[in-house]
C-alpha cells in the first residue's frame, strides 16, 4: 500500500506558464499535481509557447490548455471569469520579471494577467530569471508591492543559470514548489509553538572504520518536522546521519552522529521549545573505548569481544526537566507493543507515546508508510492504520493540539 498524504487532492489548480527558459520544467510540476489528485488547468502566455507546446500540457493534465485572450470556457462562459470561479489556487511558474511587473501594476493584456485580476484565490509566484534582473530595483519593488497586496512568493534558488552565469535566479525544485502549494492550503494552528524534533539513527564508533548503528531511515522524524512547519510552528530538527534531503528550507537543522552529540544538541535547544518529539532511534550502548586505529584480525581468531557502556537516556532526562513542555516519545517494538509502550510512557514521564511494530516488513524502518498506536497518559489509545508518514504526523499533531487546548483551558480557568 502506498498512500500519499496531500492537501492538493481534489483541488482545482491553475498553472500559469510564462516565457522563461524554465518553462519546460513546468511539465514535471503539472505531472506531479495530477499524480496528487489535483485537477490542473494550464494557462500559457504567447511567449511561453516559444519554449513548450500547449499539446505537452494538455496531454499531461488531461485538460485543454488556454492561451487565447478571448477563448470561451466550457461552451459559453467568459474564459478568465469561469476559470477563476472554479479555482482553489493559482501558481505562476516560471514567474518572469515581465509577468511580475504587469500584475504589480494592474496591467491585464492577456488571458493570464486578466485572470490574475479576476480571481480571489491565493496566487503563488515562482520567479526564475537572470541574477541581475532578479536584483533589479524595479523587480524587487514590484515583488514587495505584490507581497504587500497578499500574494505569495517562493524565492528562487542559487546555482548555474541558462545564461551561462551563476547566482540567484534558478527555478526552485518541483518538490519545493509543491510543498509551498501544500503550505498555502494548510491551517496554521501551531503558529505559537516552537517544536524540537529528533530523527534518524545514531552511530557509535568501534574504530575509524566500523560503528554500531541501527536501521532507522529518519523518514518519520523528517515527516513530523515538515508537517509541524507546514502547520505554522517554528521547528528545529536534530538528526542523525540519513540520506534524506532537508525537509524544508525554513527548518533549522542540527546534524549529529553519536548519542552523546544528540544529547548535547537537545540540551542546548530544548529550553526554547514548547513541544519536544523524540522520533530518533538512539543507540542504547556505545563502546567503552574507541580504537584510534582500525582493528585488525589476529591469526585464527573467530570472535571479538566488545565492551559496551550505556549511553545517556535523553528522553528520560527530558522527562525530569520538561516542566510545562509537551514531551512525545516513540516506542519501536517487536513484541508486547501496548504493554512495552505504556510502560515507557509512564517511566519516562511522557505526555504521549507513538507505538509501532517494527517487525512488520511493509512498515516502519525505511518505508514511506507506517502503522501506529497513539497512547495518551490517561491510557486512551488510537489505532492508526497503514498510511503515509506525513499523514501520521498530521494525526500526531492533532493529538498534541488537544493537549495544548486542554492546558490552555485549565490555565484560563485558574486565572
């Protein structure tokens, strides 16, 4: 089962394409939107058609591509009005200096600019242009004017440009564009929270070559960090070594290797946080002594003994120090799931624990999906069936929001 959580499913999305070299990349965006279940309508400017043909987008989206100013929509309705009436969101990509300037100054001389004036739904600009053009005072003035009017922008990336130079002006990745579009649809109910998330495995070195680690991919923690930020929280992610891209550019990331490094990072940052979610798989033990040189095999030795000592109990320490912070833990078990997780909830002084059976091959470590049981301090449980880790992260935050709301009611009653 490969369920994918998305706020874009069932939404009517208008993709406006303008005459920039990055126009060809928009085909991938339209394809991904369609895969996520959005009904995508493409509107192209005359210059955009110099780079990509309308047939490309019609084939990918399954909808007619609009590029004529006086084209009718669905038989008889005026095109720009009819399309803007059904839309849930509009994204202009690539947003050239020309289209930014036109809309900022109220110019409506083609279908795309006219529709931008007629719609009341959120409009996201995704600029892509030469660095000097991006830094132009006029372009920046127009961008500020649009931002002040409530339009959304996704900053361009830095790197090699089509003109042969390097700098700021690259089209953001398709993943970043999709995340920003998801973000626009998401209710910001965690805006007053600062959330610390730990993720990934830790590694304990035997010698410079070998280490003791575990199979954690970090995907659950990264999903939690992404959803927390999407819902408006400030987020700091403390992560062991993973092969995952940063979940979002606006999340503070602290990279660590060992359990002691993770403990130090957590202790440095937890005081400024209101919620702490310990999703990392931290090694319980480390080598008593770390060899400076690679251990060599000796003669006919068939065994090697390693002396291990306990690592710091990070979540146990947080349980004693948390005060009024909300502390959430994870219990990765292979047997007696409820019993072991409930015991950990009480022993570590947690407010919530997420239990999952890592013996199942289709969920857990390395998978994009998971199946969990959420256990509250009261003993109340909620079984969450197999679904994407991002969707599970949303459900976890729904449970955290209940705790926040309950504490606020108690505080208000006290005053």
